């Protein structure tokens, strides 16, 4: 697959309704867009194996136990605490090869395996640390794939929320803290991690590619185009930056003032 073919495929996914969005394949396409010289078959085969193991475990274990034991035990998927900032931690193919990654990358793999076995599991855009919400007979539980899939108690959720700066009246709202997000939003959060890391390290080309993927996956959102513009400006591609800002301004009138100001700043740099 070429990068252009990957972009065309991502653009098609951008037109799909949220309830039919193919989470795992979308994330694989993002990884292939970043580095087209790879084969995704090994990643698919590993997830097929995960589904087989999870199916067997569900016959004798609770959903939360079976999911954690399959993903963290059988597949040895864990959080990368030693090299957290490594870009490979947010690339799905690399995560499956290395068996470690960021919370949202690991959560995405948990989600794919659980959905294919009929479990009701959703992503939770928890402040500062992506989590999962798994439905059980006793009610919803929070699960942390970064910590070997362990269950996070409500009291710990509140403590974590307070540490992120949320006010007590918000941190006590478990219905808010555990609100599920769409699968498209899961992939977008993964790409946001890639963009942030690439920007911090000065890899503006990688940041641009990540922002473009976000723009393709959600063609109604103006914000990725502002990030595209920033990345292009960092590379000295000022005409391209102006074009991206024009796209942002066209998509959302609310962004018009900010985009216009940014366009003027870029224009003044042009020779």
C-alpha cells in the first residue's frame, strides 16, 4: 500500500457513520500511512489469536478477568513505562510487534478483541490517561490496559481526576468520568498523541502526516487543519500552511478569526 492509497482509504472511512466505524482497520491504515513499507498481516493474525484466546477464557472467567488475562497475559501487552515518549508506542503495528504502548493504543486493541467476542466495552476519554469501560452483571467497571488491564475502583478514579486539576464537584461525577466515546474519537486521540510527540521533538513532517490523518477521518472538524498549518509552517512550507488555514476557516466560521490571524502571520513571512 502506498501513502496515497492509505490517504484515499482514510478519506473513505471519514464518510462512514460512527456506529459502523472500523476501529482496528482505521488504526492500521494510520500506521501504514506513516510507514507504507510494512505488512499489516502479522498484526491482524495476532488479533485473531487474541479473539480465539478470549473466546475460550470467557467460558470459565468473568469478562473483566478474561479480557485482562488474554491481552496482558497471553499476548503480553503492557504499558511502556521506560520509554513512554517513543513514537512507536502510538503506532499500532509497532505496538503489536513490541507488545507495549500508550494507554490509548493498548485500549484500542482491547476494544477490538472484546467487540469481536460480543463483550460491551467502550473507550473512556479520561483526563490524562485513557481507560476502558466494561459492562458486567454488577455494573460498569473501569479498566486500565496500561496497567495489565486491572480494574480501577471508583475511589481511585476520583483521586486521579482530582490530580488532573478537575474540581471536586466534577471529579465526584462518575457518570461524567466514565462517559464513553466513539471509536472514531479513540483513533483521533491516538493521532493526537502522535502529533503532540512529533511537535515536541521538532519532527514537523511526522506531525503534519498525523494531522492530515485526523482531518481525513473527521472531514467536518476544522482543528486538524490548523495543526496541519502549524506543522507546515515549522517546515517552512508557508504556502501550504496558508492553504491549510483556509480549509480550517472554510469548515468552521467560529475558527475564522483565529485562522485569519494565523494566515496573516504566515503571509507576512512569505517572500
